[in-house]
C-alpha cells in the first residue's frame, strides 16, 4: 500500500490513491506491479515482484480482475493463466524491446533451421513465441529449467543472447542463441562503472544477467531482480552500484534502510535517456493511467483461445519446475 509521505497526484479533482483503493474493492481486483514500475505504483500495489513471482501470483489469485502494472508480455502471461478473468494493463503500448526483437514468424523459421532442439524461451516474449517453445524460463529459474533438459539434447535459447551466454557458462550446456537484447541492460557502461568503483571501492556491483559480458565481469553478484534485492539486504556491504532498471532501488531502500544505492551509468552523456538506465516501456504506466484503466476496465488483454492453450503448456511446465 501507499508509503508514508507518498505524493498524491490528482486528475479530475480526485485523490488517485483513494480512488484506486475504492475501485480495487468494488471490482474485487488485485494490482500486480513489477519492480521496475514508478515508486507510487509500487506503493499502491497488492503484490510487487519480478517476472517469475508475478506469474506465480497471477496463477494463484482468486481476484476477478487482474490489474497488471508492467509491460504487455507480463499481462499477456497473466491472461494465459487466467482466461476467465479480466486482465487490464494501464498502457497497452507498454511493450518490451527484448520481446520485440523476436518476431514469431522469424523465430518459427529459425527453429526450422534447428530441428530436434529443445526450445527454451525467456518469459520476455510474446504469446506467439511462447507457443513455439517447449518451456519458458525467467532469470530467477533459468538454471533450474536448463537442468531439466536431458544431457545430449541440443537447446535453442531465446531471445536474450546475453542471458543465454551467461547460462551456458553457469550450466556448461551449449545452446543456439537467438540474437536479441534488452535496450536497458545493454546500455550500461563498463568504463563508467569502473570509474565509479574507483570513487567507491567499498561498493558491491549488482548486475542483471541481461547485461553485457564486460559488465557482468565487474559484478560482485549477478542475478534476477529479486535476487539483487535479496543480496542488497543480506550483504554486509553498505554501498551498491546497481546495474539494472533503477525502479528496483525503491524497494532496496525500503528493505535496507541506511544503505546507499547508486545507479550504474549508461553509455550516453550525463542527463540523457541513454545514461539513466530507465526502461521507457515500464515507465509508460502512471498513476493516472492506472486509475483510468480500473475505472474503464480497459485496455483489456484478449487472446485467441488456440494460441492461449499452446502458450499455456510451456508456462505451466516452468511453474511446475519452480
């Protein structure tokens, strides 16, 4: 719920926090938010998590309406798991550069070139790509998922090539990688992080595995968003350089008060979007849009039933693996 001191925005003369609370009760709704959302959205959400945690929560909820504060593929996953529920997303244009980098038609042709491969797709993909996959994974459970594939079975991994390369190192399994990347995580500058480390030699570097290999080599801890949050709490370090979308820093500060969190710098000039590390898609959702989508119950996520069922199987396999 809303943190003390949170700024109240207003539209149409309304207190948005109060109106969202009212609509949540009237609709029997649950608000799910990713760690990369704006702080005020995180503060009013019923549940905050990374992609795996949110998928599990979507699977378990008995709410009639799921309000998904994240990006399109996340809301789509919630709808795949809950065909009978209403699933809404504050901004339908909140997409994902990584999902966009893997068009289903091109991916299908790619798979034809690699017959006999087990297809492991990252959750950051469209429903159509999930439907072409054998199992889905997130950065939280990717190693477990890979471990379930019998030795000797060739693997295609899509769409993030940096996560795929990291998983090959961690698991010792060779994989054919789709050449996708995340527009946020590839922006972090190895050179600028090294310069930060000179100024803050006591700081731990926390990095998401979607980052480039040169950045991961500098990291003291590599992991999913939830893993980075746990490390910030459990580590004896008092200062951290955070190489992932900076929305997570809001939760880090709440979970580890008194510790200092520094955004890892991007390659662009100071003050530019390329330097800030923020995901423009995640930040399309605002408190005002959240209120309006609950008021109007749109934009609503809809899916063709045949496609939903084909995408459901690899998602359920992921959730069974854990």
